[in-house]
């Protein structure tokens, strides 16, 4: 079995502003204080099962030097650098076409660069079992996580009971709903037969190409032959690609989707709220990073990027305080999703120095 690990590392980490910037987005940051960037942790996780030549990283051309600095052991030929950011549907099709051109039997093990999986042994054991027991010649497989809250930032997978399909380990997916409303997420949580889509996918290159040809023909026409494109042609084709996620383009439409439940601890570090959930809090529910002093503060996350700058906070409840050398953001934790709109406003007003 020809396994190729694929790390998707081309995002701009908008929801981690003001710490994450275009020049150094979140995948290159040590937001958990582990001594490794999120990208380095993800790469090390895959390297426990795969050799360096089996691991590929899809990133942005503008981050080439950063990618090589963070992954000094990766062969440069294993970096695929996107000329433009066009979301995960284009990224996955591009690496799939590249691998299929060189290995018709390629199996892609696709992971984002921003996951936190502290139970690595359990995760890797599950992957070993999936690769050994599930039929990878046809379906697209994903890892599902049992929901703990009505999170609206994840896709939800409803799976068929074991008696209907599957071996009791790999379950056929009945429905896939990407980023539902809060009300619908509440229904999914209560029903008990839904899992979060982790954003990790396993499938053969041939299966993925067939799925794109049927369900995303515009993308397929643009990028299916991209393994042979010169740089100017690749840029031209990427410019024409719609910006759409793999979940919307393929997972919601493809007929042969299967899920395996992951019973390990897992966080998609999509924003600051996820970091708040990972780290331990003090007796008042606060997470304090940097030189921080507080009074009458509850259930808040105060992040200071500088070890020299003192932050003193009084009287906040359930707030985010994010301080860097040139930007300070203060907003309720419940409005963390608004950070994307803040970045959009800065772009619209031409404040590029803060992006």
C-alpha cells in the first residue's frame, strides 16, 4: 500500500489575529507553548509512521522559506507551493493530481496543520487499523469525533448503524452537513448518531479524482492535469478556481463516504477559543499567558505576546484580550468568530501593516 501523508498548511490563520499574520500565520506559531509550531507537531506525528519522502506539505509560495525553516528534514521536492490561496478543494485536487501522475496506486492520508492530538499513540493505532481493515479502493474515509457541544464551526457526520453497512469499525455515512446553524447543531448533539468531521481524510488518488470529476467538474477541468503545468500556467489556473472547501465540494456530495470514530482527545485549533479549551485554567477559569495580572476577572483568556510588556486587567468576564507589539484586541469570548470580520475590515481600509 503506497501511503502518502499530506499536510494542508496553506491557510492564513485569520481567526488567530492579531498574533497570526500573513507573513507568519498560525501553523508557524507555538500557540500551545509546546516548543513546536503547529506545523512541526503535525509533521512529527506523521513521521512516526511515514518516511520523509512519504510526507508532503501543501503551502503558500510566500511561505516557502518559513516551511523549510520549520521542517529542515523535509526534502524540498515534497513541498507543493500554491501560487494563490483557493481553499482546501483546490489544494487537495492539486496534490492528488500530482501524486497520481507519479503513483497510480497512491493512497492519500490528508491532515490539516492545526490539529492538537495529545493522545498520539491512540490516534496512530486507529490509523493503523483503518489502513489495514477498510477498503480504500473506492470510498473516502474520515475520522469522526464524538461531539461535546453544539459547535457550528465543524462538519457533522450522521452514520448508518452497524447492521446496515460496514464491519463495525468503518461506518457508511448517511448525511454530511458542513457548519450547521446553532439550532441544527443542538439537534445533532441530542440525537447521538452524529460525529464531528475532524477534517482528516483517507482515500486513493484514483477515487478522489473520480469524485472531483463527478461533483466538482469545474475544478477538475482546471487542475486535473496540473502535474505537468509550468508555474505561469498553474497560477493562471489557480486564479480561475472557485474558493471552496473540500467538505462542500466533495464530502457533502460523494456517495461512498465512510467514517471511523476516533476516541482520542482532539482539538481543531481554528481560533482562540480552542486554545482556551486546551490549556488548564486558574481557579477563576482564566487562562493567562505572558506578563499578566488580573483583578475580578473570570473565565477569560489574556494573551501577551511580549515577555516584557505587562498587561493588567480588571473586571472582565468571559473575554479575550490579545496583545501584540502593534495591535491589541479585546472582545467577548462568545464573539470570537467576529475576528474574521475584523480582519476583513482592516483589508478593506487598506491597513496592510496590521495584517
